[in-house]
C-alpha cells in the first residue's frame, strides 16, 4: 500500500550552561560546567524526557551533562566531534575585555562582518557550516522519525539556524543563544532532502 504520509524528525538543540570561568570566547577550549551551569541545564529540562536519543558535542561542558542525563533516563547517547564549537583562534579562552584591550573596535568589526574580520587562526565559517550541516544530515538519516536531543554550543545552534532559515553567514553572530536555551527544529523528509522548520528558539521543554 502506498502512503503519502510524511516522516518528520524533531531535533532539540540545547546549549550548554555556564562553564567554569564565566563568559569568554571559549571556542574549543574544554572548560567544564560550573555549578551554575549544571543548575541552568537541569532547570531548562525540568522533569520532561520526550527524546529517544541524545547526541552530544565531545567537549566536557556538553558531554558531562549528556552522560548524566543518559544515565538517569536510560536514553542512548552518541557523541559527534563535528558538533564542537567553532574554533576562535587567538581569541580562544579570552574575555571581551582582554580581546578589546588594545583595539576597542575589534569585536564590533567582527560582529558586523565575521567573514572578513575573524580572529587570526580561527576556523572559517564555510568550513564550520560544512561540518555542522554534515553532522545534522547524518543524524537525520540515522534517526528518521525520532525526537532527538542535541547538546552543543551557541555557534553550532547559530549555524543550524543559518542553514534552515537561509541566514547569510555574515549575519551568523546576530543570533543570540542563551545558556541552556533550547531551539526546536522540525524536519520533514522531502525525497532525499530534509526540509527544516523552526518551531521555537531559546525556550525550554
């Protein structure tokens, strides 16, 4: 019997909570969650566990909570290296004040045009997009029709939104992503492709 029913997959993208050391351009530095960060993530999830699988960035500020949630809920856990935060080059680990100490306008230029004014040694946005989109597409193929929790980073969530909503990479950092915020994307299979639609951004379960 032929059916026209569409298969939809829900992906909840959750940013990690506050890491030890507070706000800084952390990139791929592997700082752990602070006590505040743990509380933020637990509060955002509440008691609901609607997912069928958890997928996490390998960085500790994501993975430690993902492992704890997997142990508590019995949900399977996968780790995908491609979900790491963007590499910030020479800015990694530095606070806003440290970055702007000798050039007060450097961050303003970056947010206006990150394609041109990225920090020395930083990962290119096109390369970042390629690995994040590949990770999400692989996830959709593996877990078609499921509800998936992805624990990752602000940059990763921005890139998924950029891809789904066709936001130019030059505007990527104009999307604000709160600590422990959740973004839900619904993907519908369209032949060999997936059509994503934003359900909500910055919410809780």
